[in-house]
C-alpha cells in the first residue's frame, strides 16, 4: 500500500484470524483491540485501545474501528488511523492491530513524497528532495550539475542536456530522446521501447522486454562460467550434461536420472548397448518379429480341429469321479511316520555313501586278468579221474567206478543172480565163467533177486 506523505484521514482494513484454529475472528469487542504504528527509523507510537465506530460508513475518527460484516465478510475490520502516522519525511510506516485471542496483524505502508510545484528555478539546484509533479514548459538549460533527485519526476517532455548525478526516485516518463548514457544503468524495470545506438556500458539487469533497433545485436558476449549465476547453477549441478556436455559417469547413484536408467539406482550398471531407448526399441523389434502375424493367427484359428463334445465326453468318462477319488484317498493305507522313520534309518547317510565311494578300491583290469589267469581249470582227464575215484555208495555200490561197470555189464548181458546177490562179469566168458567184476547184495532178508 502506498500513501502520499501528509495524507489525512487514512482508513485501512484488516483481516483478523483466531490464533487457536486460524478461522476468521468474528464478534470481537472493539475496545479489546490495540492499535500502534512505527515509522521508519523512529520509536513506535504509544499503544492505543480502539473505540467503536457507530457504523461501517461513519466519518473518519482517529483510533476507531468496527467489524464490517460477521456473516458475509467474517474477520474483516475497519481501522481509522491518526494523521501523524502518515506525515512526510520517512519512507514507510508499519501499522499493527493486536487482539489477545487472534494473530497480531501488520501492514506496511509506503509513504511517497508529497507533490510540490515550483514556478521557476533560475539558479543552480543543489538538491530536490520533494517530488516534482510535472514540468509542462521547456527547461531551457541546466548548466550546473543536479546533485541528487530523491523524489519521483512525473514527466519530462523536453530534452535533458546536462548531467544528472543521481536519480533515486522513480522517473515516470521520458518522452524526449536521451542522447547518451555513459555511466552504468543499475536496473531498468520498465520496458525500453527502442535503443537506436549501442549500449557500451554494463547493464546489471533488465527485467522487462527490450526492443532493439534493426533487430541487431552488434556485440554481445556471454561468459558461461562467471557472468550469469543461473548458468553457474546449471554447470554446478551438471544440468548442462543433458544436452550440451558429453557425459561420462557423472550422474550420482540413486539420483532421479540414475533410478530411471538402472533398476537399482547404480548408474555404473547402465549399458547404452542394452539399456538405451534405441537398444530397447531394437529388442522390441526382434521380439515382435517372432510373433505370429494376424493372418497366421487367423489361419490357425480356422484350421484348428478342436475335440467334439462326444470326444470330450468320452475322455471325461475315463476320469475318476470325485467319489472314486475320495474313496481312494480314504482307503489308501500309506506308511506311518514311524514306518517311514524306520525305513529311513536303514538307509546309508549321505556321509556314509560319500565315505564308501571314496574308500572303495576297485580292482584294476590288470588285477582282474591276473586273477583269471590264476584259476586252476581242471582238464577232462582230471575230471574223469576224480569221478572214477568218487564213492557215492548208491544201492550198495561203493564207488563210481563200480556203478559204471555195472551199467556196462547190464548192457552186455553179463549179470547173474545168486540168492540175494547180483553178480556182474566182464566179457572174458559167459556170465558164470567169466571174471566177476563185483557183486551187489540187494538185501539180507528173504527177498530174492528177479
């Protein structure tokens, strides 16, 4: 808020909010409101208890206040201030409104110098501390230096040919040409319509637009490392690596860029060959090429010979019914845990198996060949000799040799019987006259050979 110095009957409006919950304060007792102000560089005024105005549109009365409308404008209060708060001579006054149950509110008011009019100035002006509202006539010549103009110059319609050491207030408008500015221009916050010549000095900042004659900049040099703080911040935080600077391994692990590039946020794990957008696109193209085309899918769907309902019913009939499955599960007599534990205890442990496999010394081929060569294989003659000497004692015959001779004598008809004996003879004569090979007694009883 701006007020011209020396203004009178100043009224302001404040919004009060309850400190407990921040809601609008309504129905406040006006006499509980404290009013105070402080001017730039001065001691604060004495605190004054406000008194109530009769109505919201009552005439101004110093240090009075009123609530505007508790229903449609809750929390809004009018406050009338004494003229002393806005006297010329300082730049600012702070107005304060305090209510115990509400937040204390402050308002900063800028005090503009009062407007004064001088008919003529014939001598040198050392200093103009008040505002010059308007100069409508031509100022023929200012031959001396104007030391300082601290107030606002509303309008200068003619040329300013002499030097102005300092203008600290706002210059409302310059409609004539400014021939030359050889010193530094600290700040231009308004629009500069046209610059026909070169700007040779340094310009700290231009916050509004600048239109250049002939749309040309003849000599502009930007120092990207020191001139612009914004550029310094871009370089410091490596934002220039997004486009301007070739990147190595600069993004910090777990930064936003690192998390986008690598699933674990480790930038060093990012591989341009496999993880870049182009690489991912190529992998997608390769995968897409393996997919069946719409025509192939359509052909497969039209040629597929699915099972008929009858075939499905036949297959279904082969399946066990839920009742059969339930019966099988309830009748199955599986081994108990104790039986499983007993069987498991009989098994060799993995350690025992490993020990057996590592300690088993299998025979070599040479050892097997040597063992086979050492076997005592009997010859046919040795086998026959052994059999010939055997004494099996079969049917009273005590040797294998006698058995063979008896078989041979029986075949040749050289057997005779005598009481309880069979007598076997060789071929030297008949049964009675030949040489008796042996005899075999069948029984000592009365049994007689036939």
